C-alpha cells in the first residue's frame, strides 16, 4: 500500500498533503516555499508542514536542507524541534523537485515576543535562557555547533516551552574541519561571535555562547545589542560596549589584516552592562558579562552557564541530558552532484516510510486527488 494523498491549491501553489494530515491554514511563506498548519489525525497533534520548492535550484541551499533533516533525525531533545515526517510529491517519483517536511507546530518565536512589547519578567527570561542552554548542551555533546542562534530560531508555545530550530548552518565542532566551517557562512551578523568575523584560528562551542549572550541582552533591552550594518560596524558596536580587547586577547586572530584592523581601533573602555541594563538583576548582568567576552577561551561555557546563580532555580544536572551519539557529517566531505543529493534526500524519506523502501515512482502513492475546497490566500 502506498501513501494516499490529496492536493490543494494554497496561495496559488500546488500543496500535497498525505491523508494522515488534515490541512488547517497557511502560516508562512518565503523564498523556500510555503508552510501550513495541519492536524496529525493519527496522534491528534498539530504540526507544521513546509513545502520546499525547487530544492535542487541551489545546491548549497539543498545541502543545508539535507543537513537539517539528518541532524533533526539524529536529535531527540525537549528543547530541539522534532522533525516528524518527510514526504515527496506524488507525481514526480525519483525525479522530484520539491520536498515536504513535517515538524511540531509552535505558537510563536522569541523575535516576535521581543518585538510585541509583551511584558517579560525576570523569571520568563531565566526560563528562556535556561532552555536554550539546555538544548545547546545536548547539541554540543553531539559535537555539533548550531552557528545561527538568534531570536527567530527560538520557537515558543503558550506555556513558554522553547525549542531551537534551523540547523541549516550547523557544523562539526572539530579543529580539523575549519576549512569546511568557513565556507558559505552567512549567519545573521548581529548574533555572530567576533572570532567568526576576525578569522580566528579555531572555532569552538563558544560561538554559540556569544549568540546566547546577544539573545539575553535583547530580551532584557527589548532591542538587538549589536545591530551592525556591516562587519566593521559590527566590530565597532561590540568594542563600544565590551571595550577594546587586550593584546593577549588578540593573539589568536589568524588573519594579519584582521589583527591590524583591531590594533588600529582607538582604545575604548566599554560600557558597564549594569548601566546599560539598570533594571536587570545582578545575576543576569553577571552571566551576560561572562558570555560577551571577546576571547572565546575566556567565555563562559554552556555547562558553566547552566550552573550560574542566575539559573540556580532551574538547573538540574539530572535533567540536562547529553546526546548519546556524536553526529557524523560524512556527506559534507564530498562535492555532491544534484543526483547524489536527490538520492540522499530520497533516503531520508524512506527513514520515515520504511514500509515503502524498495518501491518506486507511482507505487509509493495511491489515490492522489485534487481538492479545490482549500483555496487559501
């Protein structure tokens, strides 16, 4: 038996949906395609179905999608979004051009909460930061760096449960992978650690800790801390607040040009964070000071941050699990062709539909019907 599907016209686009899911409404649209909310009729849960259109039009983006699929299948943690299903268009068989992913449906993201002006207590802030760090501990234990943590990649539901999403830029946490680490690095600049911009010799888990510090400051101050317009502006904003780094702190900058640039900057004493955030608790300011440190070797670690007094009321070492297995990025080491990427994505589909492995083309699907009753605009 194949997968029974129905096809809908959503915002002028063909959107297929297996019979298992009852489509509710479109909730997002972007360069990647369309996202609809739906109900999983087997479990009763609400889910988000994303149609990724023309997945092979850009092979770098395709590899990002594949990377995220593999990572989310590997991970199982309360503070990481769960990928529940992957399915393919019914009519294209092995020559598919689009892919559908099904994940947990969350109510909002941290960016929207910050922008809304909704009052947030210190307890809210603690709970958000604790959950981000709890998820990061698990991610880092798999030898993975997220590399793109920002408020819009932190999803929330009504009871403040939090899940980290968007692992398209994640990479292995290994000094041996530095060449790969630097390729196509396009994470949002405002949350980017200074060592990323200054071509440090090595990158560690601390790049994500810097991003958490930026997020914490944004929750407290209700606006981005370092909204740089370009790299130079970004570095200037950072040094305005945390001060000019010492000669010792700049020893690890690999790029001679970057080192000369840093040495050319006027000395800045920085601004004490307690003055910048006068309403923040002393504990919040202290952990922020330890996260926003120029030298990554001196930056607080995720596990140290979890033990910090600011999170004392939430920290439970028995409920902050590690990932049991490290993640392997073998597929990253090859220059994969479109056909090879298609085969790898096809394999991801079969991980969720083992009963169909070995079938091809039309045998994978049955009873494909067009339902024009769902004409969402």
